[in-house]
C-alpha cells in the first residue's frame, strides 16, 4: 500500500494552522507577552513545521501510476538515445552545410 498524496483538505488545515500561528503572534500585545508565550509558540511552530514537512514530502510524492508513466517515458528516451541511425554520405553532406 502506498502513502496517500497530500489532499486538498489536509492542505486547507495546514493553511489554517499557519494562519492561527500568525494570528496568535499578532495578538500578543508587547515584547514581554511575546517572550512569555515562548512555550506556546514553540508548540505551535513545531506543529506547523511538522505539517509543512509532510506537505513538502507528500506534495512531491508520485502515485504509482505517475511513477510508472515516468518510467515508461524515461525508458523510451533511453531507447531513442541508443538508436543508431547510421551516417550515410548524404546525411554527412547535409550536416556540413
């Protein structure tokens, strides 16, 4: 079983998490409040960091179908690169012009 791709619902929750962190920081009245809220902010930032990591990993994750399609294309490109079209004298003359 493969890992799921990061879906739209989870992306929306990540956006809400980041906005909540930003809103909480804005709510803190002054520098002292900001510093006193350190443990809370560390927790919120940790949650956001963890979820951002999952987003980056899963957002770039290929489904099995995409991975298979990518493999087929790469294999076809390699086969094209390995083809020997042979150089006839006509081809050599054309390239020299």
